[in-house]
C-alpha cells in the first residue's frame, strides 16, 4: 500500500482512511470497526481498481488526497506511469468520483504533468500529493513564483479553492499547481525543496500550518516539516522548519504513506498518525502511532469512542505477529489490529525544533573560515551567543537547505564543518544558524562555480560533516512546537510505540519491488 489520506468524520469519531495500492492500481476505503481498520463492506470490500478515463490502463497510484469539499470534490491520485506500459514515465494527477457505484473507477479528470517536470525514470515519478486551501495560502502570504507576486487565487480561473502540491521521488522536490478543474490545463505556482533526495508523501496539518514531507527507507524514514516563512529572504515561500528521524522503535520500513488525524480526535493530549508500508514488511500494510496535540475545549465533541489506556482493547484478529515496541522500549503484547489508534502513550524524548525565520538574538554571532567557497567544497564555522545546550540548525540560504544541527556548549558556542553541494548556484549566499530559542545569526559567503572536472555530481548540499562543539546530534524522535506560539517549550509528539493495524493479507496487498 502506498499513499494515505484521512477524511474526517466531522466529529470525535474516527473518519475514513483512503489508501492506494500502486499495482494493480487500487483505491481502498478503510473504516475503523472499533478494533481495526478494515475495508468497507459492499463494493469496497476488495478495493476498487483504477483506470484512465477511457477505461483502459493501470495507472501506478502512489499518492491520494481530498480537497475541502470532501468526497463530493473527488479523490485525487498522483501516478508515476501506466503499469501496462511500465518502461515509460507518465506523471499525472487523476480525479476519481468515489461516490459512484460499481467495482472499478474511471478517471473523471486528468492532468498530465510530463511536459512540466524533469525527465525521470518510470519508477521515480509522482509519489506524493496534498491539497492546501487558498484561504490558508493567502493568509500566510504565499509567494507565487509564476506571477512573481503574492499569490492571488483570482489569477487562476476554474482551479477550485486551493492548490495541489505534488512530490517527485527522483529529486525530492515539491511542485505546487493550480489545476483547472474544467480541463487538463495546469499552471505551476511554486517549486519547493523537501529537504530530502526523494519525497513519498505529503500531508497538510491545518492545526499547525505545516506541510509534512515523508521519505521512505531510502532516507531512513525521515520526515520534514515545512512552513511558509513570514520574514527574511524566503518570506512567502515554504521552507524546511524541522527534519526528524523516524520514530524510535520503528524499523526502517518502506513507508510511502503518511496521514495525520484531525484535531477533533485529540484526546488526553494525543491523536493518531498513520503509516502505509509499500513493501508489507512483517505482513502489515498499515501502522499507527500517536502525536501530541492540544485538546479542544471541553464538550460533547471532544471525547473519543475508544479507550485512552494503552493496550486495553482485544479481538480475535487473524493477522500476523505483534509489531515493534512501546515508548519505554518494553516489547508490546498488543496484537496488530487490536488497539484503537489513540491508545499509545507519547514519548518523552527531548525535542529539537526551530522557527523558520527568527530574528537575531542579542550578541549572537557566526564566523566562517572563508568568504568564498567553490560549489562542492567545504568551510568551517563558529557561532556564539546561543543558549547552552540548545540545538542549533545550520542552513544554507538563499535557496534554503538544511545542512544539519549542532549543540551549543556550556558557553553557548557552536562549531562545525559543512559541505556546499556542487550544484549550488554561483553567487551570494549565507550560512545561517538558527537556535531552538529563536536566536539566529548569519554570515555572507560567495559560492563559485564548481570545476567541470569535479567528480561529485550530487544535487544538494551535504549534511553536516563534523561537529566540534558538543556531541553529534541526530534529529530526535519527532518533536514539534506547541500549537500556541506563546514561548512555551516544544512538546514531543510522536509515540515510539507503532502498532500494526492492518495485515496486508486483509487487502491482498503485495509489496512492489524496492527501488535500486
């Protein structure tokens, strides 16, 4: 199973999980029966095969998304190719009307993005898709790279009420499109770096104004959080705010789907998050954890229908062996498909987050070893004025790229060595240090064109190569800032206990080949 999308119920009861399988292309409608996520009975019992508008082909379905119109607005699927013509790349977005009866679905609209995207291998195309509303984008001052001005929805007739963001596996880039709903026309509005070499799913979390980008086992299961910068050189553009390691206790699965439950399911400070495993590791296609959240005001709509005590629900599930561990590292005895999504206790790992464009802190400075550097070369830096013990992100601007993190020592100083990617555009850039406390400092550098004989042909800046202050700091087990920006400490949000919810056999899902 590949992409996931969560359709809210409108209240505190679980909604619907929409999932796609890439081959043969199938859309699943999963409902929570009190103990497990299962296919809805009737037409949806075995999922519905997907085809192009002419009733032919087998579009390789990778991602799935809905708009603010819900099911009435259609199901949108990102595809890499026609599996029946497997050696030809065909990146497309297809719309399906999932309200119709029948055993299969034909695309009612299609947008072929081949001419606008880089040439990629057939198995490296469109993996991810998400939809963001015009209301949100305008409120955040989103910058339209097509018009070179603040985004104005009126510039794109018939595009609906938002933009579609799609992720390309081949380069980890996110592309924002206005899709004309009356034709196959489209306009690219923005091009965004996910912070990864590949992106497998995108998820918009309205409660935190965040766009999540998920990478699979090729990136060790990391995720990044992107926000629209409110100031600085990237103002109006999505920039990577935080990069996280996969949850503690979760093996490096081939997770290609990622979905977050809405705030209405926040109970006892947690709500569910879901992963779809494209390889069906351990015989499971779907797993769940919990994330910290801010509960809604007390009232009838804020309680959930499931227990909030860990591992209290049981059933006679026929799925395979139990999965992973609880946050404390103690082996879990909860069988797959037997625990409600929100019953796992949250982790207590210390967080490490940063604001996208904070203002300089008092006395915060950074110095670099050279004012010029050849693309592909390295330079060292030192910084001071940070809070002792805080995590400090190291960025390359003007096209923001997260290089890594260091930890301030007892004197509030940091130091390290970074490598500038060989394809970095020549010209003026800066090394920017951003502390979790919102202190920041930057130093200007000039990047010179790499030699044509440079054997390194990577396409992004290399990660932090060496840290001379404090211990090496891997990204934590998924932490994020509190929802209210009031200066309180960030809260760790993703439970290390990942519970397998659905055996692959229940959906007759077969794992596709791993990428090489």
